[in-house]
C-alpha cells in the first residue's frame, strides 16, 4: 500500500464514521476505527521496512560494471560582437516590421520536488542532540549525534548492506525530517539540496570518506531522489540521476537514464542497480528564491550613458555567487537552447530586490511602460562592459542575473537574461528571448502598441529589445541577424 492509498483509505473510513448518526458513534465504533487506523499504519510501516530489507538484499548481490560515457562538450558558440548604433541613426523613425522565426522553445515545466515514498515520522525525544554545520555561508543544525556514527569495514557489498540496514532504523528518521525541513525553509533547488547533504555528511564523517558518501546517499534516497551506489578501487560513490544533460561531465547510462557523480574521474565503475520505491531524477531548475545567509559584496556603481540619472549602486550576496559557481550548465529535452531559460527564469534574490529594485523604480517612476523599458534597456546596454566568455572563462558560461550585476564583464546572453528579469519584475511585462546563431536578444510584450521589429505569438506582439545593440532603441534588430534562423525561447 502506498502512502497516498493509506491517506485516501483512512479519510474514506473517517468520513464514513462521521456520517453515522450520533447514536452509532459509540465507543465500540470509535475503537473499531482506531484499530483499523492502527492496522493500516502498521501495514504501511511493514511495507517501508520490507522495502529497505529488499534494497539491502540487492546491495549484497553482485554489482554490474559500467563504463563512463563521454561528456557532452560545453558549448562553444561563435559569438557575434556587439554593435554600436551609429549617431546618425539615433533619431530615425522606427517602423513596424513583423519578423519571421524558425522555431519556438516552450517553457520548461517545473514539477514538484521529489518527496519521500513514505512519510518520515518525526519522533521528538526528551533531550534532542543537534549537530551544526555550514553550507554556502549559511549555518544550520540537524538532529544528529555521536551515537549515530558508523564505520564501514570497506566498500564491499556486505559492509554497505549492513550499514544501510542500520541507517534504515528509526534513529535516523528525525535527521531526514530535519533535512527536508531545511530544504523547504531555505527554498533549496534539487542541486542545492544534493550539495547540502554532501556538506553535512562530509562535516560529520570527514570529506570524501566512504561513510560520508553512504550517509549522504541514504538521505538523498530517502528524500525521494533517484541515486545508485557505486564502487571503484574500494571507494564508494553516489551516482545521481538527472533529467538534464549536464555539459562537461562524464556519466553512466543505466536503464536509459543518465547518472552523474560529484567526484569520480575514472573510466569504469561497479554499480548496484537496485532502485528504491518512488525515486525521481533531480531537476536543475531553480524555481524559488533560495535563502542563503546574506554576505554582501562591495558596492558597484552602474550608470547609463544616455540617461544621466539612471545610476545605481548594487551589491550581491557572496554566498549565492559561491553557489552559482557550482551550478552545472545543462540542457533538457536534447535542446541546447533550453539552458538560457533556466537562467532567465531564476528569481532574483530578495536582498537585491530590496536594494536595487527600489533604486531603479525611483528612476522610472511616473513613466509609461515604454519609456521605463527604454531606460532599463539603455542601462543594461551601457552600464556593463562586454567581453567574450571564451576569453574570460575558456568556455561559454551563462550568468544568472546576480552574476551579471557582480562580475566586471558580460556578454549578450547575460545582458538579455538580466534585462528580461528586470522588465518582468519591475514592469510586469511578458518577455521572450530570441536566439540567432551566435547571439541572444530579447523582446517585450507591451500593454500598448509600440512600433518596431516584432514577433507575433498567439496574437501578442513582442517588440525586439536588444541589450547588446549599444544605444539602439526599442524595436531595432542588430544588423546582419538572420531572422529565418532565429528561435524564440519562451519565458515564465
């Protein structure tokens, strides 16, 4: 019986009981209901116990040898250099011009995060012992004490299975409950949650030890995520499944699913193929504003060249920037253009919203949506210095909006991601990204008719706004762009 079945059956029985006349709701009926509920709960606990015993039995069996699959190369797009609008074109009239495009990249569906296949029962103790640890500059504590330490005799099947059975005892349920509460409290995405579990286990057992790997694997598995245990040269590894194809990382293909590791660099590995009930691959989308402790960077002054009053000071959260440095760039549905939406749809951090947004709102207060967008566009065009990712990073690296605000250089994709985030947040106007080979631009759907180059989508007019066409007004496409090869990337 699944947990959902238990809830439905219990609710049905309770409703049936409450629908009886008051005279029928006697002690015998209540006792019968309580006994039924207890039996259902016991059956479910028996199911959970059996699931862990079955898993441990699978672990004891021979593991299969898998060879690494070659990494998907990190993108190396031939970037189109920025163009400065000639002075003589600055005041030319802008005409309506519907532009064609090749394809539409739909919004990536964000499904709910994985949950435990069975409820994690919290068991408060008279005296709670907590263990404190840190992740990305953020302090937390969970119910974990010295009595919960274990020692693996090796990375052999039997030792791992025996330890798994010990972990499956109720002593660790409070720890799982605390970890899931931590995920919810800090609004952690799946990638952040994986790293938090690793940091917790490393802090408790020592970095990269077999015990640390087993604890983080167990917590990750019991939280509802798909993982596989693996071993190479007496070293235990956890393989995590991802819905995304991660660039630059070798992987293992198991039952048609890509599995990655955080720290394995060999050519082959022995994998326990056992699955766990209800497991789901991780997502690399970041749907919520994650709550890391605020650690302010130095202020940076950003000024528009056209609008002298469009100058603001901004600082970012160093802890969030550290997290973004770990974030693996990826694609989904075998479409490399999906990666930009992952960055563009990530919410701006609260700390920046609380400082930068009020300052920008003052600069655009009282203006029409078109006038406000014009100012934001020129601010993004001229307040940031352009440089190629290949020169700075050695590969194409998209920025989250906060990263563009922090780092000294950015390129076309970073500018479009930041610009569309600002327009959606500050003006409430829908936006899209437009991909040309070697260039990323954007377009805005205004609340009133605005002239210029535009794309028509479902009866809505999205007017081109290119943050890398320096000095260009709304409605102007950068020269030499081939609209017939352009792809539209929808944003939330």
